[in-house]
C-alpha cells in the first residue's frame, strides 16, 4: 500500500473517531445524573501502571466466532479488549496489545520504511497472551482452521481483527518482519 494512501486511511479513521468522541463528550457533559448511591470511589492500586489507548483502537473490530455472536460481554473492538484485560487483572496482556496496535498505527501513519520486509493480511487477537498481529497459520485460516497466535502459538482463544474504513474498505494489518522471519 503506498505511503500516501496509508496516511489517508489513518486520517479518515482519526477524523471519524474524533467526531464521534466529541459527540459522546458533549452528551456526557450535559447529563446531570448524580453518582449512584452507595458507589465506592475508585482507588488506583499501589504499583499500578498506565498505558495510553488512543481512540483509533475502537476502529479495530474484533470478529466474533459463530458461538460468540450476540454475547453482550464480547469486546467489539480492541479498545474494549484493553479494558477487558485490565478488568480481569491481566495488565501485561493489555500492555502487549497496546504495544502491538501502536506499532501498526505507526506503520499506517508513517508508511513502511522501505528497508524491511512487511507482512500483510488479517490480524488476530489472542486472549491468552494479548498478542495482536498476523497469525502463524495464515494459509490455514482460509481452510477453516482457527487462528494460531503469532506470539504464543495458541489457537484456544483467538479472534480475527478487521480494520474497516467508514466507506467499508478493509485495511490490511501490516507488520515489519525481522531478519529471522519473525514478525514484530
């Protein structure tokens, strides 16, 4: 994908999400609902770390498997996936996911460097380790196999990830490959 087109795609995603977030913020600011009686204030646990999750994460949709469709607890996008990992006290998985997605968004923003080799295709998210990226068995997926995590190799708890522009155009996952063929 040409560098200019990657920037255009990223810019489109960023614009749509920015407008949506502005509308949500305005709606929340106008809501005078008082806090729920008996609610306990949130306290940051000692030793907690933080990660920055950009609004772009919500544009990266998690594709539910057939038996997961309609499950109200299923995370619909990678922003919700980060929140889920934090909620179930798996911050290392949240951080890994944020690092991987941030790398992908950097490639879209800056374009490939032209020096390395890139892998492209549809990404998968692993609920066991938090890795998101190209699966190890990209050829097998088209034959109906479950995605094998590109990080830990598990296929027990993976879902495909789909990046779609507002006009319906699908954007491939792009990741750099290292000299030994592993993807970063």
